[in-house]
């Protein structure tokens, strides 16, 4: 999959494609349905498929202090799009210039001159351009003028629930990991590189791999049973905490993963952590001894979850 960073890096060879536009936060089943439709047209027209997306996401630009928890940072989003066989991603920086660009100018500059569009598919609620003035109707009219069809994908539903990034966030916030997995088509995953911590976990007998979240807000919080991919022996099972570690005076939200029966040095390794089951919310304990007792109980609860999983297989 080719990543094109900004219009300035578009080349004549990028002209002639089918495309879709959106945030694609989480790359859930609704997004996957759009990508599937794109792939069909890509094959039919023998041209590449292109996803046009934005960084930061528009709402993060307009309301940086009141933005929803990010399901996937850019690296995670690109990994997911690659998994679903997207040929190219055009990544546009969402800044003042793009925020104030008229909808017609966006169509002309990006879709017509930049991509030489042959086919466009968007979600049924897609809006774009200055003041969200662009709509599906205006896109379809532009497509008629410039010679490319515009198709909208109606809402994708699972068990009567509209699949959306908001619905995934709500499931994760409620600790409903199975519900989130149903909407995503896979377990919820956070990726990151193992960083050095304060070694407090090792001191109390529960060494952890520490990952920085690289997002303003985490969509998950608490203690979870997890599976980890990216290192030899995968998947490796463990218990993870996402939070600020109030018992030891922490302030920064961190993902800490303890892997069962694992002792190798993995500093600097890039891990993929799948969240399968929430055990409890994060809480502050009165002493390190009380915290240590609870961590042991959390580990036992995670082991029991995996034992039940194995019995049902």
C-alpha cells in the first residue's frame, strides 16, 4: 500500500483511480463495507483504489479540547487499511487552508485535478468543505459534471445496530469488548513500541511492558485480559492496565501489559495488543501491598477468562 502525504506529493501516475473519503477511525465493519465496494470497482475498472483521509481528524482541529477518544492513531489506521487491501492512501493535513476551502474547490483540486477520479463511494452522512457545505447531493452533481459516478453506502448494521465509530467508542467505554468486536469485525487493538518505565511492576513481582498511547484520550480504561502479537511465540496472553496509575501518583495515561510466563527483554519492540475482556475499572489503593494483592487477583481473573475461552473452543 502506497502512502501519499499531501497533494504536493501527487504525481501524474496517481491519476485515474476509484476513491472514498473519510476519517476511517477504527476501520470498523461499516468502513470495511465501503472498502469492499471500492475494491469491486477497482477490479471492474482496472484502476487502483484510494482512501482519502485526514490528520488530524477534522473534529480534533475544530474542537481540540472536546474531541472523542481516538480509536486508532494514524499508524494503526494505516495497518488496518493495508489489511483490507487498499492500494493507496492520500493523507491530507487538516489545517486552516483545508478547513476553509470551498467544497467545489476541494472537488476540483483533489478529486478532479489531483486524482483523476473514475468512481467515488462515500458514507450516507458524508459532509465536506467550508462550513460542511458539501454533501452527497453536491458531490453527485460534481460527478455528473466531471464524468465520474458518486455512490453512497447506506448505514451498515449488525443485529439492528448502526455500525459507527461512535458506537464502537460507547461499547469500549462500557467495557463491552465483545460488542466492540462485533462492530469492528475483530478485537479492539492498540499498537505501540515498548518503552522504559519506572520498573515499579518488576519491583512488586509483576513486570510490565509499557506502551505510550499517543492520543489525547484513550477509548479504553481499566484492567483487561489481552493477547499480544508482534513477538516470537505470538499470541501471548496477559493482563493489561490502561490508566494513570493513581496509587503511585501517576498522571499520564499508559498501557501496561504483563505477559504470563514471559521474561525476555523486549524494550523497543513494536507490540499489537488485543483487548478481549475487561476485568475491572482502574482504582486507587491505599498501599502498594493492597495494589499487589489486587494485581494478583486481576491476573487470576484473566487466567480464568482464558481457561473458559479454551474450554469453549
